[in-house]
C-alpha cells in the first residue's frame, strides 16, 4: 500500500472509530466510548506521521508509546500542529488505559469531552492532509 493510500485508510478508520465512540457514549458505555475515541486519535496520529515522514511506512508507527512520542517530536514540537493536540492525545490515552485496564470507569462528563476532542483531533489531522 502506498503512503497516500495508507494515510487515507487510517483517516477512514479514525472516522469510523469516532462514529463508534459517539454511539457507545449514547448507549451509556463510557469506557467503550473512551477506548474508541482514543483509537480514532491514534490512527489519525499515525496518518499525520506518515504525512510528514515520507520515508516511513505504516509499519513504522505501531506501538502506542512510539506513536505518541513521535507525534510530539515530529508534529507538536516542530509547530506543525498546536500543542493542545498533543495534550488531547495524551489525555485520551490516559482515559483509554483507565477504561480498558483498570477497575474504575471513566466519568461520563470526561468521556463526553474525550469523544468531542477526538472528533476535533481527527478533523484537524484531515485538514493537514488536505493542505
């Protein structure tokens, strides 16, 4: 798969994950909503990294720590994306870990905020691709 095809594929996955997050939130599954919202951002972040690193392949950005670290280094610290996008991605990761691996659940207002931030995150990454 060529880089541009992979970017499009990841952005479509991110869009679907956002839709799933919204549906889960509406159904009262706040943990599931946070998890899908995070994965929407994760896939969008992978797409953004491919946009700026022409030598990379989709396999270059798989691990959570790797994607989050590289997103910060290559996009946030260089000013290609606002600092707040990096913070949003980190908050979503924290919520996903709580939702997926801890005995506690994410609060509904926090989950709603994360779902909203995920929509905004993906929209901003799509705008980078269009630019």
